[in-house]
C-alpha cells in the first residue's frame, strides 16, 4: 500500500482563502499540496472530493487538508506512480482547485482561474522535471497558463508538451477515478499504462 503523507508534508500556502465564496462555504478545510519540496514530479488532481469520515486514514482532502488522500483516488494514483517506478520521495501531489465543490460537481472555469496562482507557486517552488495533470479539468487548467485549449482530453493522454509559462514539460494522465473505464479504450493494460508513464517521464526528463 502506498505511504500516507505526514502532516509535515502539507504545503499550506495561506491560512485562509475566500477567492471562491461557494467553495469557501462548502469545504471542510482547504486541501493543500503535499510531498517533498524537491520532488521530481508534480501530480495535479482536479479537486478534493467530499471525503469519508469513516475511513481510517484515507479520508480525502476535504477532511485531511491534503490533496490526493482519498481511498478511491488518492491511494490509486499513488499506487500508479509506485508501479511506474516512482517512490514516495519522487512525487508532490496537489489539485487544480484546492477546495471541495459542493455536490462533487466539476469546478467552474472561474474557480480554476482563481486557484491557478497557487498551482504556479507550487511548481515554481518545487522546480520539478515534469508536471502531470490527471483528468480533464487538471489538464485544462495547466494548458490555460499558456492560453491553450483542450480538444479531446483522451487524445492528450501521455502526449508530452512544453509549458512555456511553467518552464517544464507537461504529461497529461487519466484521472484515477476513471482509469479502468478508459485504459482499454486507449489500448493499454494497467501494466502497459504504468510502463508508458515511466517511459514518457524519462523521455521528457532527458530533453
């Protein structure tokens, strides 16, 4: 089982944030990025889920205050990277939107824009070898930094591009919640997918 992050790894960028009034009202707490400050990879999720207070540890970012700490998505994406050969010290996990959207709805364009400066601050501080957004909304918010759009998310998966705004390669990945649905449609088994992640990340790291 992948390691659960410690409280010391939480990278809280401010004590409070009210840029999105609806999110500020719906959240239990802000779900901040977590991981080593010198991580080789920044993994970007979409937004924290509501969370499960009955879970022993993997209760979700809305309750833990740390991104990608739910049983369904957090454990799964951390296992994906472990199986791709990246250890606990290699990855920093964060979200495109740091607060839980009410009803688990998708984050709005305005909410993504309001939270984007936090993501930029994280990437600039960590200086990773690559940024890996997981899912449509995370990929959309990263591409928006270069005024790029997203035409067909699945076509972007594992297709590296260079972000001039972040000065780092970007490699879109599947969101872990929908991974099983889309892997076969992309022609990958799980083992082939994790191997492709390792190969692609190694390739962009050599450029």
